[in-house]
C-alpha cells in the first residue's frame, strides 16, 4: 500500500448507508483504488512547489475556463493538459479557446502552455490510446477534476456515468507510476440544508469543518430519480476521500452555488436566471423571490482553489468554498427598477405555463416545485450562512475577495446589456419609476413599524419626484445599464430613512443627543479639504464619520457597543459592496483616495433629505437645480442634525462617558451656510482657499470621471461652462454670507492651500490657536505618521493630468467668474510665490 497522506484534520466517515445504486458505484470505485495500488508501487508525489504539468478535466465548462486561466497565470512554467470532447486535438483547442474568449479569460500567451487531448473522461482511459494515457501517467503532477454534467433535474442513473464513475480513470491515473495530487471539485449541494437555503426546518443547521452530509436527510429530501446530481457528486467525492485514506494526496473543494463571475459574465440557464427570465416574460414574480446573496463568483472560487492547491503547507482535506457572510439584507427586483407584482407561486406557474415550451422554466418545474417553498422566502432568506470557512481561511495564502450582491448585479447587468444580441433571453428595459420607488418606501416604513407620512414628509416626497423626473430627462443622459443602479440608490436612501425613524422610535434617548460646536471644513473642491479633514481626524478629541458608516446609518441588530469601530461592523461589508458596484475607487483613482476607514464628506447624510445640491454634481439635473434655487435646502440640514444624533448615540454607547467634537467636510455647505447655522447655531468653520484657475481644471476632470460611469458623455465645453457657473455661484454665496455676518468671523479660520501643502502641521497649529484647542503629543505623532504614509502613497500613484483649456475655459474667464471671491480671499490668505512653491503654484490670489 502507498504511504499515508493523512491530513492534520481527519475527515470523518459517512454515517449511515448510501442508497443501493450509489453504494454499488462507490464500492466499484474503491475496488479500482485497491487494484491499481496492488498492481503498482507508485513513487512519491512531487511538492506543489514543483508542479510543472497538471491535468484539468472539464476545462471548457463554466468553471473550468476560469481555472485554466488561474493556473497558467499563477505559475509561468506550468503546462496545463486538458481532456476535451472533440473530434481532434485542433478542434479541442479551438473549443477551449472560444469558451475562454467568451469568458474573457483567454490570453494568446497561453497557447504554447496548453496541451489538448481529444477524449472523454467518462470513457476508459478517457477514450485515449494506451500511449497517450501512459504519457499522462508519467508526466502529470496533479489533476484538477471538474468534469461533470450539471443537470439539476436528472436521475442518478442518468448522471452516474459522468459525475460518479467519471472519477474512475482519474483515480487510476493519479495512482499509477507516481502519485499525483488530486484536487476534486464537488458541491455544497451534498448538504440539503445548503440547497434548501437554511430555511424552514433547516434554519438551525450548521456545516462544520470537514463535515459529512446527513444521509438520512438527503434521502428524505433528494429523491434519486429526480435530484440525482448531489448524489452523483457525493459518490465521486467519497471515492476520492477513500483514495486519500490509502495515501493519495487529495483535496475536495465543495463549491457553493455559482452562476456568474465577478466580472458579470453569467450563465443563462441557472435556476435564479430562469426565474428572472420568466418574470420578465410574464410580468410578475413569485412571492418571496429575492436577488440571492448566496451566489459565489466562479473566478473567486477557482482562484481560491488554485492558491490552496499550490500551498505546500495546507492542512485540510475538505473545503467548504462559499461566502459565509454574503450580505445582511435581501434585495428585491423592484429595488432595481423591475416593479413586477408579487403573486402566489401557483399563479406565477400558471402564467408561465400559458407560454408552453417558450417559457424559460418549461423544463424546470419539478425543481422549483420541490425547492420553491424554501427558496422564495423574501426577508426570511438567510443572509449569513452557518458554514465554517476555517479551512479556506487558514489554507488559502492569497486574499479571498467576495464581491457583494449589489456589485455582482451591477456587473452582471452591464455584461448582459453590452452583449444583448447574444444573450438568449429577453432583457427588460429599465427606468426610474416614481410609483415603484414609492411602493418600496411604503414597504420600508411598514417593515420598520413607522408612519409613511412622518418618515417621508411632503417636502421630501417632492424632492424624490423631482429627482425621478430629472433622472428620466434627456439632459441627464443616464445609461440604460445604470438605470437599475439609480433606482437602487434611491431605494437605499428611502430605506435608511425608515430605519432611522424606527431606531429613533425604539431609542428615544437619541433625540436628546447634543451636537456641540461641530467643525465644518468648507473649502471649495480641490483645495485640500480632504487632506485637512483626515489630518485633523488623527486627533482623538475629534469624532469623524468613516466612509463605511455613511452607507447605512443603522446597524441591523443595534449592537453598537460591540461593533462600532471594529472590523465586525456589518456596515463595512455593505459599504465595500456599494463602493465596488459604483466603481468609486477606480473612478476616482489619482483624483480622490477612497478608503472604508478614512473620514469622508457628509454627502450621504444630506442625500437622505432628497433635497440637496450634492445630486446636481453626480448627475446633470438642471430643473432640479432650479427648484433648489427657488426653495433652498433648509430641510436637508435639519435631517443632517437628526441623523448625527444617531451617530452621536452610537459613539457614546461605544465610549461611555465620552463626547468628541464632530468634524465634517463638504464644499457644498458653502451654498447653504444660513441653513447650516440654523441647524448648528454654534458651528465653527475652516475655509481653504486656492486660485480658481488651478482647481477648475482638476474639478472638471473629476466630475467628468465619475459622470462617465452613469451617463452619456457630453461635450467638454458644456461641462466646463456648467461647472464654472456652479463653482463660482457656490463661492459667491459664501462670500456674500461672510461679508453679511461679520459678527460670526470669530468662528471662521481661513487656510491657504499653498501653506497647507508646504507645511501642514504649521497650518494645523494655526487652527488650534485660533479656536483655543489643546493637542496631545500622541495626536501630533499620529498626524505625522499619517502624513508620511500619504506622501508615500501619493508618490507611488499615477497622478491625473488636466487643463482648463480642455473644457473650453481660459484663465481670464475663470478669474472673471470668481472675481468677488478672489477679492475676498486675497485679504485673508494673500501670498506671494516662495522658494518652496512648485512652478504650478507660483500665482497669487490678487
């Protein structure tokens, strides 16, 4: 017998008896292992560090085309051999390349490192000649066995030849001449509790490390004649685990449900996609259908599999490969602009069957009849899976990046719409519909036990109506593939309002929170406000909201003391998902650094009002802007203060007895200083200043960059004219306000951008002296450490280039537009070019 390959974490045997057909096949496969070892004394396997030739079965499949890419990208000296069903080697290669090109995983550089065998894994010796099979036995270092028939509605007998017995010659190959590492891809579907979404009677189940499925539960819920897929995969993996017991180095990767890749590339015939396509066809959805959070990207799974397989120090044998915390909230189609009525499952089925074979679900009713009561659970859908992911966390040396459900949907939607001609199913035309959004608002109010009329006052609903009107206007030019994201964005704002109202009702002490002498950094965009905000936030006497806290103000279970400020805060997952879905980090690269744990502008708080100038930056909304000009945004600042009472409560629960001084930053506050002071009568202000001719080019470039993600491109000259008007209007208003209120000047401090760049800590010292603040030595050191970290990062990243001429602007046009402001600022931070200035800074404010 071969030497032992026992894992540090042994796998328990299956408890109970397999169905007779399954047991018969497993017995035959075990016999293959024994007889192969009796006939040979294989040499020791090579270390994963020395892999040079690996075999992949199922390479042309949905998962295989990502695994081949990941293996070749991981190791430059690796050759990947593939058994492909084809008439010839040439046809097999073309099939693999075509499938990889379709998935956007192909690279011409792979050509010389791929070796194709025209064969079939379900046949003896894969249908190869004795010479070719012998060559594989001699050359291969490891086998990645993916080949399977993924038919979810088929009997065990119809699947056994490929899915169960297909591992027979894989085992022979791995046990001949020299032991090969065998990496077998199975499915989480061997666990009924996973397949049934941990719903109903499975809600209290848990899948632990190296767990084996409960055969009694499988027999009760997965009939062999209908749901043979899970049984066929179970037989194969148990044969592999038997080989492991007698010395073969193996790993079993139980992949979770995967219907798409993180790029948005997707299959069109999976259960969630079939329901979606049928809903589009009949204009209704079954009650309880949500965008499933438990859908793991194929490329994340294959990258994990690759990294673990190459880890010479891996300790586990069985890996539950699924995201155990995919989301803490179910998402509905209506939240993406598909406002289909929800109907009982029987009515939905009847409507679909009226289309006969043309219905996407025509051949899948047995599956949905069986699982529907568990899959369509609405808000009861389990969002955190009770599955141990210890094995993948400890044995995967690389990062495991799970795109969130919103990111997956946005990328999928974009991928499908970019390939509309080749997608086999109807693609719905999305729009931003006011009635739909209001229906969601009513549901949010109902779910949180609050009054719709109180939560959404008339002025807020008018703001919503005007935003929807603006989104649908030709001036906005929203891209069709981003309409769903816009609807979701509005729904998220409405849901946050309802959850805030619900929390305030549950915790009346929130209404008694005091926000005293908050600090507002109100310089215009591109004048160092972000830098100064984050620098001051290093001082622990100040409280600043981090980016992840803005996305959703309320923690679902309200356990703020345990999670606020820690990696366990569930809002971090949601924030990362929102940022990735909107491509915020990539869009702003080189322009504005975005990070979950850094302080950010208080834009999201004002957005809660649906009546704020910040929408007019992200989108082109001229009518909405004119409405704001007429009515002002007083209400937005009342919402700001009420929301900050929640955040203040959260911090005080987390830090009992303490009270920090809040520090905010947002240029748009300059538009409504009167409204801000009505909400915060004792506010302090820091205004940064820079020559407009220097910040206008940078600002136009920034607006162009993030609008390009959501709307059709417009002539740059139009953008330049629009933004010159908007920015000069903002500074003119602030200038008029400050000149009209000299009694408030003791609460203002002016900062030169150039001084801030040249000597930031000296500027900080001036701010502290102005307001009579003290500073601890550790805070000074924290500022220094953060500053040098930012300097290192700034030098490493590619800086964006811009020129006002690109946007139809000239220096004289800019100076004329900002004439009043330049005159005002010159008396406060006037300067002359100094030896420490860069060439680009050698200008004055007069």
